[in-house]
């Protein structure tokens, strides 16, 4: 990010490489934290929901701060200056990585560990208790089509839309982050002990109904009731972000429960990749839907229909909830043999051998 900020005529290829490197660094740090959370979720099952709530709360708080000040900094120092400021969070993450205590492992067998992790991941994915929730997570994200680009252009349109400025949209998103914080608090205090299937049923139902607020806004129903556009958008964004956070958190807890011992970070990263592919499919599907309905930067005649189709598709995951286990966050989902690592098994064998030898020697006496 600092490279983009300092060079005024940076080539497009190098700019893309710099952005890719920055995203890769964030992804590596995220996977490292996820590995720690997944490992502790397995060793302390009763605290799995609490750890995910803490992570979600801090993430939403950071989003709130970022959205609140992003528009101001872009206006004051410009986009390049903002890219330069992004080096500060990167330095903070680097500092946290330095102070983390971890055991030194000399002569680490990378090749053997890599092959073992690959075999363990494939064995785990073939387990019905794992691939069925993975399929549900992918489909639940993929069918919830992302049409936010069409809504963004409608927000800023001066003829058919409310004609919001970019700074105003930034503040609206920051209030949406407040909704995400409320969702994390609500999950922690009231919903964390509920069974996965029952909780996801109601959340997915409300997720589809919350999308109707966008439909009411585009059809200008809010003005008929005397509700200003800004207030209605703020309410809709806060509700949508709160429900989206409530949907995301049990899936994170479930993903942590699906990670076998020894490859927690690797397998959790795989599960998050499946979720990201679902989100990517959602963006592709949403873009295709907007194209088919001829919704562009200036044409919004069929935007209401795109929102209606999206809301109906949001309810479709209710028909595949049988893929989600009935257990709650405090119970184990994986088979018992997958919860013990190879190192633990090998560590137990010498003890058994010594015990047998000791018993034989006693019998000989």
C-alpha cells in the first residue's frame, strides 16, 4: 500500500501486484488467527461460540471505525494518502505476530507434514458429517445473489434515486457496522447455545424478509409513509448487517467444529475458501441477473424485479437445511477418531508398551 501511495505513475501491473500482496498478507494473518480459534474451539468446545463472538465483535468494531473515517480521509488527503495510512494497520498486525509465543520446531519435516495434511483433509472431506455442511454453506451463500452494485448506482442517481453522495454512503455503511456489532452481541447473549439447524432456519427466513426493505425503498413506499430516504436506508442497512452477522457466526462455529486435530488452520482455511467461492458465485450471479434485466448505471426500471428475485432465492436454502447437523455449539460433530491427532496416538503407544512390559515382569516374579 505504501508503494501505491508514494509512486504517482505506477504501472497498472505493479499496482495490481501490490494490491494482491496486501490482500495475501491479510489472508495469511486471518488464517493464522482462524487456526488458533479453531484449535481452541476443539480443545474447549464450550467456549467455541464465545470465541467467535469475540472475533465478530472486534471485526465489526474495526469496520465501524474504518467506514466512519474513510470518507473523511479520502476527502482530506485523497485516495493515495489513504493507501499510505493503510500501512499503519499492517504494522500493528506485524507487531502482534512478533509478540505471539510459539514453540521452536527445528528440523521440521515440511514434505511429510504436507502430505499428511493433504491425506487428512481428503479423509475428512469424505466424511458425511463434513461434506454435507460444506455443501450447505456454499449453496446458502451462492443463491443469495449480490446486486449491491445496482443498488449503489441507484443510491447516487439524481433522477430516480435518493442522490446520496459517496461520503453519505460511507456513513450509511458505518451504521451498518453498528448493526453487525448488535448481531454479535445478540448471538453471544441469547443465541449461542441454540442448535445449528433451528437457528439457521429462523435466521435465513428473516434474511429473506429483510431484503424486502430494499424493495420498499426502490418502489418509494417509504415516502408514502413519510419516512425520509436516508433514515430508511440506515434502518435497512443496520437490519441487513445484523441478520447477516447472525447468519455468519453459527457457520463460523460450525466450521471450527469440523476441523480435525493437527490441521485446524489448513482445514479452516479450506472451509473459508468454500464460503468465499460461494460469495464469488453470488457476485457473478447477481451481475448476470442485473445484465439480463438491463439494469445499468442509468437504467433502474427492473431493479425492483432483481431485488424480488434475490429475496426469493434467499429463502431457498431453507429446503436444504437437512444438510446441517442438529447438534449445538457445545457438542462435537466429528467422529471420535478424527479428534485425536497422529502425534497423540504415537505418544500413547510407548506408554502401552511399557505397561505391558511392566505387567509381564510382575507376572514373571
